[in-house]
C-alpha cells in the first residue's frame, strides 16, 4: 500500500493516455508550457472548480471541486463536478436526506475526441468515488465546451481495466523516473510541449539534459 505522499495526480492520467512521454515530461521532469488549448481548458476548469459551490436542482445536488483519492490505485485529485441524484437504490450521503446515485462530470474544452484519454480520466474519478463512498457508478459524463453537450460514458469492465492498467504503468515509470522515447504522431502538433519534446525525438537523453546543454552553448 502506497503512502498518501506517494499518490500520483489523477489529472495526469489524461496526459498519460494521450502520450506517455508528455506525462513524463510534466510529472517526472517538471516541464510545462502553455498554449491556447491548455489556457482555454484551464479557464474552463477554474470556472468549474469552486469548492464552495453547492446547488440543488430538484432532486439533484451539484458539488464542485470535490477532493477524491484511492488507496487501492494510489491516486488523488479532484472532480470538476459530482452530481448526487436522488434515487431509491442509491446510497446515503452525509449531510443529505434520502439516498442518491453518484455521477461525476468532467469538463473539457473542444469537442469529443477519437481516443479515450478523457474517458480514462473520468473513469479514474469514478473509481475513487466508488472506493470513498462504497457505491457503484455505472456511468458518468464528459461535457465539451465546443459542443456544449454532455457525452455519456459507460464505465464498463473494459474501460475500468484499461484505466487501472494505465495507473499501474504510471507508477512503474514514476518509480523508475523514466521518460519514454518520443513516438511522433499528428497529435504532436497540438502538444504544448512540442518545443521541449521534438528536439530529442531520436535521442535517449532527457529533455532536461538537452536544455541544460543548449543553455551552456553546446551542440544539442
């Protein structure tokens, strides 16, 4: 069992699913660069992450910036929004009357993606909530800023296993402090770290070593 100080950031799972190298550059080598996409996404999350916010809409209680963690997976973070829907087959929640079904909602800029990196991050949030609240969460929602629509994500056995396997791989890479080599794809053009990553596409050394040598005036 990991100590809480060794938990990995839940939000990093989306980076990891998108690109192992991007995740390692950010979470192991502490590299970061912002572009329009990351800035726009950060502003959307800032609006969603008001931890003092709680709203009641009929039989639905809406909370924001709920802190979550999983001792089994060794991750922690927070959910953009968690909705509690009053239901006869739900669970009891401290401070609320009745029983509720729990549904996390993750906010993303843009539109639905072809890959499952957003769904994996959302699934990790649901796994944390299930462990914390002793409940079952069969589905959750992704909200996209461009379409302004929710997309239902079925939290089936395949997605749950893929999510757990990715988290285990994250822990192994972090334990080894290993940054994977680059695998260039068309998605690289939209990456905020392309100026850090691309110069070392075919090299084994880390981006941190590359930058240190470049700053000394050496030949990278």
